[in-house]
């Protein structure tokens, strides 16, 4: 059996006596390119992303996988975006991408950046400061930055939130193109139409624990998911 891209085993994260994650176990393999992570606000989704990407140290449990292999102290095979895009506002779009090219040859980094700018339709704004762009464009810049080192797995935190429906459709197409080239994604998203059109396997978190895993149809029909999440309104 091949090594999973990501293997989370019995992971708990505790802050001042409050458990944000409670014995979370999930495995991401290369059998599917799009994996979803849903749950009510406060269920622990972003905390899990922070633990996977090393921003939080689990109180207990283990996080392993081929996407977490380190080279020169960096997670070359893991990419990450944030709910609110973290761009370098006073750097150009091109400079934002090149900022993620640590350990890459300068010529190779420029070629990779140019490739991603074209793929994400950012070539025309490559020389603009990132702070001048719309939120949707900034999310694309952050996605491009996450892809610079050609990761195996990218964690996307609400990549479709708060953007124009047309751009949301374009982002979905960009992600499909990247998946065709071998990239895998674990996606937090409240837009169920966006998520379920992309993802073939979905996890649901509630109260810091995984309460369900399955196909989109299985998740829609799961009474625990309906009770905890799909039956509620979410912003």
C-alpha cells in the first residue's frame, strides 16, 4: 500500500483547557484529487489546517504523510491558502509568487511563476501591487504562491468565499486543470454547490471531531451531517 499524502491519527489540539480538536483521524490518498472538509463555524476546520501545516502543535496524536516531507526545513510538498488571503501588499503579483520560491533556482522560479500567472489569468496584473487587486484576485495570487514548489497536496481555506460567481466558476476550472496535472486538494468551503461539484470524498467535522466521511451523496444523506451542519444557515 502506498504512503498516504496525509495521515492524521487521533489528533487533539487543546487551548487553555478547551479542546478545539478531539481525536481527529482522517486519511488523504491519491485515489481522489478533491477532498472536502465541512462543518459548522467553530467546528475545528481551520485549527486542523493549522495543525497539519505546522502552525499548531497537536496536544496528542500524529500527522504524517508524503506531502509533509521536509527539504531544507520547508514543507515543499504541502501548499496552503488562508480564509483571508495573506498577500504581500506592497509587492507585485509576480514578486508575491517569487517570494515562495525558496531553494529554487532563480531561472526555474521565474519560469514556474510565469506558468502559474498564465494558468491563473494573472499575467495582465503581474506588475501591479497585490494590495491593488480585488479579494478574488488576491486569492488567486495566494493560490499561485501555494503552488510555486509544485506541492502534492494543497490545503484551501474557503477559496471561493466572498468572490463574484464568475470568478468562483473560473477558480473551479483552474483547480480541475491543476488536478489533471497531478495536484491534490483538501478544501474547506461553506459553499456546498462549489464543494460538492468538485469533491469526490468529504469529511464533516462537528465539535472538534469527525462525524462523517463519504461521497457527496452519502454526506447529504447522513442524518448526523444534516443535524449538525446542512440543516443550519452558515455565513
